[in-house]
C-alpha cells in the first residue's frame, strides 16, 4: 500500500502542475478580453472555473496521499506552516505557500460578490506568484525531477504559461482589446 500512495502522490502532483498551468493560461486568456479560437468568452470562463476546481481537488489529493504515505513523511503542519518540513524544507515550504495562495484564490472566488470585483481582482493577481512557486516546489521536492519526461512536462507547462502571458501582453499593447459596450441610452446618465 505504501508504494501505491507514493505513486499516487507523485501522479497527483504532476497532474496538479499541468492543471494549474492550464488554469493560469486560461485565466490570462479570459482577462485579455478576446476569446480563444473556437471558444466563446462564456465557454472560456466556464472552462477556467471547471479546471480551477478540478486542479484544487487534485492538489488536495496530492497533499492527502502524501500525508497518508509514511515514506513521504509529510505532517499536517507541513501543509500549513511553510518551511517546517523535515525533508526538502525549502521545496516543501514553497509548495505550502503556493497551497495557501490557491486557497486564497478559491475563497476569494467563492466570496466574489461579497468582497467586490476590485478586491477579487487584487487577490487574483496572486496567481502570478503561486504558479512559479508551484513549479519551484515540483523541482525542489519531486523525486522525478531528473527524469526527462518530468523535465519535458515542466518545460511544456512553462511554455504554455509563457505563451499565454506573451499573448496577453501583445494583445493588450496592440490596442485591439474590445471596448466596453456603451450602456443603453436610458441608463447613459446614471454612471
């Protein structure tokens, strides 16, 4: 059973990194204001939400399976207190900080209507921090970090997020962001 938990924990970790990379890339695409080819803006937002929730579940499975695995030596405190881990304290601590940032993103999204759009957006800027922390966590604690398949996976995740960031910056600078629609005439004076 121990080896099963270890393999599951590793698999969930790699899957979480891939899903989180897709979530960050889609989030940048949603924010850019132009739908991706073949997806309406609404479909893009829905896909971003569904992938986000799936990624969070996979992250939780990653943490729980490694917590249950005696080989990993993960303690409950390691998931809450950064850099307190016995094995790979830096890499594990970066994962803990990334996990806490993901929790902040999820909680703020659940409370979006109560906290307002401005605060929600400010908290969502943390996605630009949690993603590299997740990559550094994977590189710092992953037992497969030297394996070519893992390096290619991390490189593909980096390329995806890098391409999304480049696309967003280029889109923003070329002036093609669609203008906000004007309010209906009967509401025009109520701004």
